[in-house]
C-alpha cells in the first residue's frame, strides 16, 4: 500500500472520515515512527502513571514475490493503533505500544538484516514476524541469538521448527510460533481429493526452498502420506523457486496421466506454471496448491482459469472466531476491510490481527516489562482467544508451537469481486461451516 492509499483508507469502525491531522498521525504510526502519547488518549477517570513506550518489531514481506502475504499489514496496524497507543497497564502504569514495521522484501537475508537492526538499534521489547520460512526463520534466528522474545505466524510449523534445527526434546528458548502443520494440509488436500473421482495419480511441484523441502520430506512430508492413502506420486523434482520454464514437469505429468496437481509455489511461480500448462494441454481434474493460491490478487491474474482451483484455508469470514481484544468477529473484520479498501478479504488479515492481539495479551500479563525473561515467560503461559481461534503454548505438537485450524477451500466465480474462496471441506474442523462441495476443474 502506498502513501496515497494509506491516506485514503478509513479507520475501521470510524463514523466520519479522519481529518488531515489524524491521517498524518496514522501514516506515521503505520511506518513505525509515531511518538505514542498515552495521556492524550486516556478516557476520563482512567489516568495512571505514564510508562515508557513499549517497542514491538514487526517483520513481513511488503514487496517481492511474497508481497501478497503482507498486503493487509498497514491496514491491520492502523485498525488497532488507537488501542495500542492507549497502551496496557502493568503494575499500575500505562505503557503505550509502538509497532516498528519493516519490509523483508521477500528476501531471507534482508529479513535477518532488519531484524538485527530492530534488536540492536531500535531495542525492541518483543519481535513479531510473519509469512513463510523465508521471513520467519531468519528473524527467529536473530532473536534466539540475541535473547529477544518473539512470536511468529504464517508458516507451517515444520519448516519453522525443523528448518531452524529445532529438536522436540529441547526446543527454543525465546521464539514461539502459531500456525498449522504439514499433517494438517496433507489431511485437507487428501480429504478434497477423495471427494473427486480420479485415477489417484498426483503430480507434485515442490521447489528447492524451505516449504518445498518440508512438503517433499520423505519421512514427515507428503510422500509417505500419499503412499499410505493409495496415491501414486509423480515428483517434478527440486527446482529454483523462481523457475520460469515448467515444460519438463508438464511433460512428465502428461506422460504419467496425472489427474491431481499439488505443490507449494509462490503466486508468481504458480501463475507461470498454470499458463504453461494450458498452453501445453495439461488439464488435471483437481489442483490443490499451497501458498500460491491463497490470495485474491494472485488468482485474479489467472482470469477464468482460476475457477475450480483449490487450496488450504487458514482463516475466512466464515470462521466462528472473534477477537479477544476488539470483540470483532472474523466476518466483521473482513467486511470492514472490504468497505475500507474495496478489495476482497485475504487470509493473512486474520493472522496479522491475531499476532498483534497476542502481543498485547502478553504485555498485559508481563510481571516486569523491562525484563526480556518476564516477557518470554508471559508468552509461555498464553491462553488466549483470538480472531483466528485459541492460542496457547502447551507443548503440543512441540514446545515452541501451537496449532491453528485448517480447512479446504475452492475458488469460484464471485459476486461482489471477481472470485470468491469458499469452504468445500471441513473434515479437519467441523466448527467451521461448510459452504459447498468440491467441484471438478473445468476441462475446456
């Protein structure tokens, strides 16, 4: 979102347009440069001693191939800014919260660089990070190295955990994560495939990156699960994440009679593959691709050829959760986004909101805000109801990870926008309502 878009975006729930002064403040707050003045925003009768500003680092991709993950970052920060500036009460003093957001540029080296700057120059009290292992892992490594408490999301837990050398019997001390895992996306994809008649031959596209290697892991990834479920796997091999020519994989899939396509690609990489597949006459009956099919902006570029594509759904307006911080439901927050931006809701919106919610909850329960150890201990004892569901680090599946629910979705022709993502399989989480059944991909 550029400068002009931020200026034009209303604060969710505002009854009248913000004035120039408020917009200027909002813009500075989003950029992480605002000076938070808690007393000016305190309600009558709630005056308390003013504590120092609590600084929160926030690293995510705003530019580059992973930019769709960070599309809603500025909006979410702006939506919660008033609450953050009012701050939290710790030991009788009110501490305003400042979020200092940095762009990883979809580059792991850049992510590590800005994380180091946030730690050493900005001296953040808590680090937040989101969006694939390329962002989360290098930031987490910097935090673990420098003994800075951190919470992250938007990355399957195995690439986050094992990709950093995590061991279940030991774990990490400073870095904690909430999201779903490979076992969940495997179950979701298999459940969708089992509902469509096919020859059970699956062509897979797993690039040579953290997610691709985790999805293709011969012990914990898709291969053993597919074999156990009676599916034949045709592996397209490991290839650079920015590959521009998928002819070899397409020919391999055609020769093997592949009727199911799967993989874990960035949105640009999948768009390239899907265009070349159409040109070369490869038309599977169902295509379930992680990462590359999550976002409205990504599927819009595919036009009508996006109809029928399936993917995992982490969060949607259909999810039955509400924020413990604002009281907004998932549906209400999505509606506010669409009204403010005239863009369709996108899945990371909820997880960005939850990430900041959890940070506020952690600070509320911190015994000594000047102690990193106290903040870390507050993370460990989290038991919070967020807009993406319950979050509590209880040691399951591993010490530093807690899981969130996952269901299956399919892109259909939209009503308000060009495409809609609807829930087509909820076998893994029945509390999330089903909207329709899985349909075959069009074959023409």
